[in-house]
C-alpha cells in the first residue's frame, strides 16, 4: 500500500494487527491441523471479518491471505481455507510456510495431485527438509503414488529421524502397500467426513 494515504495505511495495519491478535492463538502451527487451545469461533469469525477488510484494501497481502486461510481451516471452512492459501501462494510462491500450508490444505480438501505439484515447488525452495518431504509423501499417497510416497517418506525419516509425522506417513504407505489399509484420498484419514 505504498501509494495510499497515511490514514488508510494506518487503518489497514491496525485491522491486520487486531485480526492476527484474535486468531493467532488458535492457529495450527505445530502439526498443520490441531490448534494449540480450544477454538473460540467468535474470535475466528471476528478475525476473518477484519482480514476481509484488510484484503479489500490490499488484495495481494499474502500474509493476510495466509492468516485468513489458517483461520478458515481451524473453523472448518475447508474450501475458503483452500482459496485463501492458494491465493497467498500465487502472490508469494517463494515462502516455504505459505507453500507448506497450501500442500496440507490440498490434502485436507482431497486435492492429492495438486498437493504433489505444490509440494514439488516447495521442496525446490528447501530440499532435504524432513517436514517438507513428509508432506510430499502424504500428497503422493493421496494422489495414488504409494510406492513413491514410501520412498519419499524414507527420505523424510532419514532427514528427521525423530519426526513422528515422517514415521507415520512411512507406516501408512507401508500399510497400504501390504494391503492392511485402503489408500485414503484425504487427510487426515481418521477424520470422519460429513
């Protein structure tokens, strides 16, 4: 917003700060899905409204789009979360966290092939990262490449031996290959679908 009136910039910044203050405590920053505390949906809704106003002022504000996407995920608005995170990635494709969360949202929304494509781009930014490799393996499972997912999960475990998610994705790939589990098309696979 460099060409805007100073009061407009100030309002934009205040709205953004207030929105982040409302929703940040609930964002799933550890495993991509589980918020750190019980979610107050009123706070999330107020934060979403404020972020919508911010984006009316600055439609390409990738950080507001990212926070909006994460807030929508927490509230269970999967399509809106995907739309916001996808737009954030369009604006800021070189930011690892933006790409990582878009990959996870694609997996949540059952967009396995898209998750694989985005994940490849994110891995190119930070090759060898165990978490990104684990997410890529997850995307591969959902897209139907279980053999490739197992190989990628092996790389993820080697890169991050203590990672429960890498070991878990590897185990799921192994279970699918051994016929002990049907291949899921969404993540998390243990979450009931309406």
